[in-house]
C-alpha cells in the first residue's frame, strides 16, 4: 500500500504543472510571433523604401529625358533655319526669315525659347558689305555693338519674333563675348549644334536674366569642310536660339511633380555653373540629393541633381501598415489559441486518466473521429448492411443517422451493380484500400458524385463490423472542373475571334492607307495642274524668279507624290502575305541588272554576279531587295570611271553587294536604313530615302540582318543574310569568296 500513496498525492498537482507549461509555451509563441512580425516590418519597410527610391530615380530619368527632348525640338527649329540659308541663293531677306519663324509658332510649339536669330560671321570688309546690303534692302542703318575694330564679327542680323527687345538685339556682336564665342567656335569646328555655357542674356534693352544659347553653323557649301581652315573659310554665320532658365521650367511643360525638385549644373571643364533649378530646390549643401546623373548635351556636360520634397513613401506603405496590424492581431489570436489548446490539453488529460480501460479510450477516439470527421464514414457488416454512420454521411445522403442504420449501403447508389467484382474488391481490400467513384442519390433525388475508400476492419471473428467505407462528396469539385474546361473552350473561341478581328483590322488599315494616299494625291494633282496652267498661259506675265518659284512648287508636288508611292510600298512589305520558297538569287540579280541596262543603255558598267547563289524566301520581297541594292549601286557609280558592281556570298554565308561608286561617311552608316535619311544631296543623286529602309524590313522579315560599310569616294558594301544562306553556310555549300 506504500507504493500507490505518493502517486495519489501528486496527481492533483500534475494538471496545474502542465497548465503552467502551457502558459509558458503560449507566451513563447506570442513573443516569437511578435518578433517575426517586427522582422518582417523592418524588411518590408526597407523594401518599400527601395521601391520608392527606384520610382523616384525613374521619375528623375524621365525629367532628364524630357529636357533632352525639349532641346531636340530646339535643335530641329535651328536646323530648319540652317536649311533656309542653304536653300536661298544669298542671305534670306527679313520677310523670309520672319515667315519661317512665324511658321514655327514658338510661343505655343517651343515654350521656353525666347526667339530664333541669325548671326553673320564677317571680317571688317564683309561687315561693310553687310551694312550696305542691309541699307539697300530698306532695313535702315546697321551698326555693331559693342563698337571697336576686331578681326571678325558675329553680329546678329535677324531675330524673331519681332518686339522692342528683339529689335534692340540687331547688331549685337556675340563673337565679342568669350562664353558665346567658345560655343560658336565649337559649332563651326564640328559642324554640329552646340550649347553655350550659362550666361546672362545681356542685350541692349534686355533684362540680363540667366540663360543658354544654342548655335548651329551655316556654311557656303552643303558638304561639311574637312579641314579647320576650310571650315573657317566656308563659314558664313550661325543660326542661334536663346532660352531663359526660369521660363524653360515654367513653360516647357516638363511635368515636374510637386514632390520633385531638381537643378541642372554645367560641369564642363571641371567648373560648376548653375543652368536652371526649380523654385523648391534646396541649394543648402546639407540638402539631401537622392539622385544625380550626368548627360552630354550638345557639347556641354550637364549634371542633374534631384531632391524629394517631404517623406519618401511608396504606395505600399498603407498595405504594410495593414499587414503589421494583421500580424499583431494574428499573434494575439495564436496566443489565445495556444492558451486554449493548453487548457484543452489539460482537460483531455484529466478525462483520459478517468478511463481505466485502454479499450474504452480507443473506442472513444474512434467515435470522436466518426462524429467530427468532415468526410462521411460508414461501418458495414459482411452483407453490406450499414451498422453505423457519422453525421457527415447523413448530411451527404440527406437523411437522419438513425434512418440509415440497417439499410443496404449499395442501395443508395444509382449504379447499384458495382462493375468491380466481389473477388476483385476483396483482393484490393486485402492489399490495402479499395477506391472507386460512384453516383449517390440523395433522399431528395439529387445526384452526387462521391469517392469511396473501403478498408477491412480487423477484429474478432464474431464481430458484426467487417468494413469501414469513407465517402467524400466531390460533386462541387467536379462541377468546378467542368466549368474550367468550358471556360477553356470559350477562351479558345475568343482567341479565334480576336484573330479574325486582328486580320480584319489589318485589312481596314491597308484600305485606309490606300484611301489616304488617294486623298493626298488629289490636292497634289491640283497643285501640279494649276502650276502647269500658270506656266503655259501666264509665262509672259510671270518674271523669271516667279517661273523659278512655280517650277519649284511643281517639283515639290511631284516629289510628294513619289514619296506617297514609296511609303505605300514600304508599308506593304510588312503587311503582305509571306510565301517562302527556294530562290535562285543569281538569276534574280541578272534579271535586275538587265532591267538597269535597258534604262541606261549608254552606260558601261562591269557587273559580276556569282553563280549558284540560292536561298529561301518570298520571291517578290527578295526581288525588291535586289532591285534596291543593285539599283543603289548602279545610281552611285554614275560618276565613276570603270564602274564595277559585284554580287556574291562570303565564306560565312552572308550575301554582299559591292560597288566602287561615291560611297558614304562611315560615321553616318546608322542613318542609311532609316526612312527619309539621305547622305547625299538630292541634286547629286535622285531618290526618296526609303529604299534602304525597305531593304532592312525585307531582311528582318526573313529573319536576317543587314549592315553597310563604305568611305567617301571608295564605294560601298552591303552585307545581308537570309534563312537559307545561314543553312548553306553551316553545310559548307554554295559559298563564294567575298573578294
């Protein structure tokens, strides 16, 4: 009796000990979960901060690109002024210059630009001639400010739009100012548009506000002089455009947000000269600059400093706060759950100790499993009669538990005759579990799809229970799968519909391009027709200059009509049907050369076409490609003695067209394949500037590449690849030396 007594005294304290352990575990869970929430909060806030900084950097780079785009618009307007000088036989008149500037609509189209002017580059003798010419044109006395004798002058001749201030700028010698002179010399020596350093716009009658000037050189000849001496001798002046720093931000429409501040500093040559800045930029050295980038802009190095006004927050901070609150609540809920589980465990242990028989304990667990299981459970005897069910099974069958007891389990199924034989079922049960899918009819007539899992219940020989069947209602899942399949079929039909709509849109686009081309040609035909009538009927009334203007109008209309044809042809290249077939490139090239010889039978050009050149592609497109490349070679060898054109293939499988004609500057090779980009004047070689752009589209549609090499006066070589060419190169057949 001495042994059991201590255990009876210790038994009441055991639940309290386990309960205390449960409290400690709950506190540890709470502390651990809160630590995890804090760690997540720190990492998430750091991530959001990095996202906000990334968004700010993206916005900063967008602003820098907006500044560059605005300067590019200024450059285009200046180059238009250069083209006006190049097109005029002499210096344009004041009326011509004013008409060009009014056409630009600077106030609306080029916000921030003060105006557009022209600076004449003259020596003392040229200054005298300029003054006399201006006086003869009725522009009055032309004087240079500041006065004094200098080797060269850079006097402002025109500056529009006209105003009191702009009239006062006429005659100002910009070449006398070192800052302006440096930019003007850089533009002269490079032939490109150049910016000046930030200067005060000191002009007679001006306000002296800070700004920057943009200069573009104007030469007597269209070809860029090769030597510094030749460039200085050929220079006749500059087209320039000033813009004030403060108006550039206010009126240029850069889209600066209220929380973004930035400034631009000219750091050329190691100096730091402010160009412009927003009103909210903190110039204090302690002000935090979040992002800095440097760009080379028309010969100047500009540094962009960006600041963020206010706290740097991303859009996900509110979600982060919500997540943190949710995490804290979840931690508290987990703490309550653990505390509840600890108490439940204590009560379960008290209940378990009251059970003296292991059989009763296991029986109770089984009953609990039957009762609380979400899956239906049925106990069957050897004849398949239901001995006992759980509430889940009663819910699946739509009946009361007591009503199901004593009925045949197979009677609840539509297919009462199981296709699996009794022998096969028993064999599966002996090996483990027998699984099957059946259709169950509820008491209300509803049919349900269920999965059955049968297993043998091992027990005594006289036990009435033989099998345990688990019944899982999968009707909703199967219906959902059927809906998914139906949606997939619907999606396929939608894809087909969208494909048809896309095809129809392409046809409509082609019809639209055709209609627009005809609508554009109608006014062109009117211009050309009335111009011809004027030339024929009123030739005696119109003077020689008017006849020249009229001829230019008709030529421009003819060029516009030809450009419309070229654009239509180029657009059809990417929209037409692509039919791939084996091609004999040697035969196609010889046919193209024969056509060229028929157009100019008097020319003697040596054309070498390598035999056996083959590829795969669209015959019409490849013929167009060869017509453009061989036609260019034929055109640019017109002024070459002993002209030679060669078409062949290199060892790597790439085709090439080589000539010894005019060639081109390799620095501008990238412009060759852009529409309307020309490297030669139209009076030298006719063309529309879309031929090589069409060639590039044809090559890319065949999955190939194209490149060009050349030098002025030394000819040009165009290399391109097609799909079959790459295959032949790998097989080592049909390759001809590049020469």
